[in-house]
């Protein structure tokens, strides 16, 4: 057989006239001395170094661009499902007694204003089904846009806003209030702000909000006050995120805006507490 022709020497992709037997530890391509950059092991080419140092893609609200499932949304749904199962398994309504919200307990056990958003009525399965289905729909839209941390902040502040709205607009009593509806309405407000800020059509969303708001006046046992409080809190919190100028101080301004909304809710609660007593009592059963 004829002798094989000798292989051509490796050359630098950026400088084809330069032979280089040194290869990048990341991509394996030859790199001439001008294109070599020191690495923890060996060298890397200039293209790989630039790729590694490029800033991560972010949404217009400063969140990292992510693909895949909405992790926070699924986590909230899972938490509500676990709590709902515990409500059925534990005797004597123990979960309800410890975590449901009653306006008369605001000063004594304020954490109930948040924990009540993870409880749902045992005697009405559609309560949790409809709330979780709505959360799944809106979470898939808002979580990738706002980012996981910002989205979670909107949800929790909206849940708090729902309890504050109920506290401000109802007589003080020991009647327990449970459900994620306040937080869900907060997501309504969040999507409204995002659509308006981006110039989208909000008419269908307004119709959806109006229908759900009307149910609070038609169906007995629905706390429209919590819906209103959550809607306002979610809208204000999202506005603080969406309208913060992009740039170096965007995150700082967003945190400040969310803290301001939370502080406003706390102040309204404290002012209301100043006009009432804080009796200690036991919540009536569901």
C-alpha cells in the first residue's frame, strides 16, 4: 500500500497561519500563544473565556431567565395539598385551630395572617381545587417573567394583604378565615400590572377579575374583603418590581418598593389594632 500522507499540523482557529499543539482544556481546539488564557488546569482559548464571563440572560425585571417547570408554583401547590391532607388526618381540627386566621387574634397571633392562606375548607373540595388550578395557570405565566424570588414575594405579600383587607373591612370576631384566594387575587393584580406595563390587552383579565369579584357578593361564605386586599397588595408589589428603572440599582429599588408595601400593610394593621381589643378565645370549628 502507498505510504499515508502526513497529517497537517494543527493550527489556531483565529490565526490559521500559526501552528499550535496546545489545545483549550474546555473546547479542545488548538490555541496559539496569543489566544491562550491561563486556567486552573492547562489553558483555555479566548473564545471560551469570553463565553464564561458573559453575563447571564435576564428578564426585563432583573430575574435570571429560566426554562422548565415553575418550581415555586408547584411548591406552593404541594404545600397546600399536604396541609389539606393534614386537616383530614389530624383529629379535632388541630390544623385549623392553630393556623386559621380570625380578626380577633390579629394582635395575639399575627402569623395566622399568612398561614391561613395554606388552609382550605374540608367540607368543600372545590375550594382547594379551584384555587390551585388558578394558581397553576397564573403561576406558569408570572413566575418566569418575575423570577422565582420576586414571584414568591408577590404571592406572600398578596396573602398578607388579603388578611389585612379582611381585618380592615369586617367586624372583629373569632370566625376563622382560610384559603389562598387573597393571594390568588394578588396574582390577578400582578398580571394586570405586567400586561399594562408591556402594553398588552387587559380586557379579558378585567372580565375575569370582575366575575370572580362578583362571586364574593353572590356566594355565601366568600370573603370579598380578602380578595380586594390581595388584589391591591399584589398590584402594588408588582408595580414596585415592574417599574423600577433597569440598571445598577434595579434590585435595590425593587426590594425597597416591596418593603414599602409590606410596611404599609403592617401600619394599617397596627392602626386598626389600636381601636380594638385582643381577646383570647378558641376558634369555632369549620
